[in-house]
């Protein structure tokens, strides 16, 4: 099956098997921020943006991305570095394995929700699992980042 898609604004055209998962396609192209975690679409590690909306690449066929734009962590470097600083300041990065998917969801949430409450933040990010933290440092980092973005 022939596909054409944009990954971080660079065009890719390939002939793929119809059952190719987006995570496998992306990692095959060198986008290693997209992590494989649970294999059951429950951890959020594989989150990417498809046309600006967060999707789990481990449960999305590459064919679904045909003629669409995919954004990985590598394609959002400036925003990622800003938010990453807030995570580091709050001790929220720990081992960092879950960070790429988590950050992709935080950046999507920032675009979708205006002045989210703590409950809305928790609900939006409920699919992101972290085995190192108790989530409080991540929540502090998100709140501080959103405050900063209001002033920006």
C-alpha cells in the first residue's frame, strides 16, 4: 500500500504493509522519542500528534496517517525544551522514559483547554503512566508551565 505523510513537516512516501502500526513506521524512520511501553494502548508512551491531536501510535495504523501530518517530540523542540525545564525544576523527570509521551499530551492539552482546573489536567493526562513519580511533581510542573504561558 502506498502512503504519503508528513512527519515533523518533512514528506515521506513509502510502500507499506496495510497492518503497519504507526509506532513501528515512525521508529523505523528514526523517530526514537516514540516509545513502546505497554503494547496495550494504556500507558501513553507512544503518543504523537496526528493533525495536532494526540493519538496512541501503538494502536494507530500508518494507513490512517496517509496524507496527514504527524508530529513527534523531535518536531516540537522549542516547546519541549521550555516545558522540560519546568519538569526538571519540579523534579518531575525521574528516569525520563515516560516523558516524551507525557510532554506530547501536555502540549496538546495546552492548545485544547483554556485555564484548565487541576481536575481537568488530571483527567486529560489520565492515560499517561509513570512508574517513578507520584505525579505531584508533574502536576506542579504543568501548573507552573501554564501560568508561564499565560504571561508569554
